[in-house]
C-alpha cells in the first residue's frame, strides 16, 4: 500500500469514529455559519486544514462521508434533500469543516464526557442499584442526547437491553434512589428513541414498550408524564403500537 493510500485510510477511519456535539434546537444555516467564521478567519482555517485530505478522496468516498455527516446530524429527509443538491465542491467544504469542528470539540471534552457506549454498558452491568448507578445513567442520558446517531447505534441493542433491565429492577422497590434511577432510565429511553434507528430498535423489542408502560404510575407523576409522552409519540408512528 502506498503512503498516499495509507494516509487516506487513516483519514477515513478518523471520520468514521469522530463524535459530534449536540445540535442547538435552532441553528443558523451552513452558509450563515460559514460567513460568520470567515469574518474572523476561523472557518477558513478549519476548512483549509482538512481540504487537502478531503480533496484526495474519490467522488464516491466524498458522497459516502457526506451521507454519514447528514445521518449524524439526525436530519429529516426533507432537510437532507436540498443539501444533497449541493455541488461536489460544496460538499467537500462542508465535510472538511464538519470534521474539524467535531474533532475540536472531542479534544476539549473532559474524560467523563468522552465515555464510549461500551463503557456505559459495562459500568451499568457491573453496578448495583445505588447513587453510582444513578450518576452513570444520568450521564448516559446526556450522552445519548448530545452525541450523533452513530453513537446511539454503537450503544445499540445491548445498551437498550441493559437500560430496560435496570428499569425492571427499579420496579422492585419504592426507594428514593430506585425512583431517581427509574426516571433517568425513562429519560434515557426517550433520548435513545429520538431518531429512526433508536425508535425502530425499541419497536422491534418484544417487551420494550410493556416495560416502559409500567412507569405510568400516578404515584410518581413526573416519571409518569415522561413515560406517557414517549408512548403517545409511538402511537403516532405509522405501523407503530
């Protein structure tokens, strides 16, 4: 393998493993962000640092990376469509800027914020019900909310099963800590299901919604409200429950 091919492989691996911070509910368009960063030179520096590597990719590789970027941003098909109409050069610029911004955020996150999906799964399986488990599930909920869809996919079926198992354990006691963990499990499930992949995984789980429905308990109104919101949303899904 030539040195050029090795560099390309390393670059593609870097892109496939990169994490993206949570998106604000209302954000400016890419062109707006570009113009803002261009004024202070920040965006151009970010873009230029990755453009040589992006430009060395084949058209097919650029399109594949562009699609992964759109997937990680959790955009609807309606919002993806106009972006797919952009020129290849514009897509290269968007991919280059995206990689640099997400890499910068990844470098600046604390160790606790950079836990991988498997780290959470392992820790939740090892811990018994208590304050440490509550802290872990609470942190997981933040990670599921703020990371890209690819992170949720890596958490996957094993992570979902682990969450549901913990939720079932919480039903065995009325203790204060158990209720706190139960609430964080419900909120984590909401974050997990807030994309097509997570929603599909939950719907395909034979007892997933049944386990969640047990949180509809008037004795715990805050937990019940969040559980009902999830179940109500599922009722609106075509071919849902």
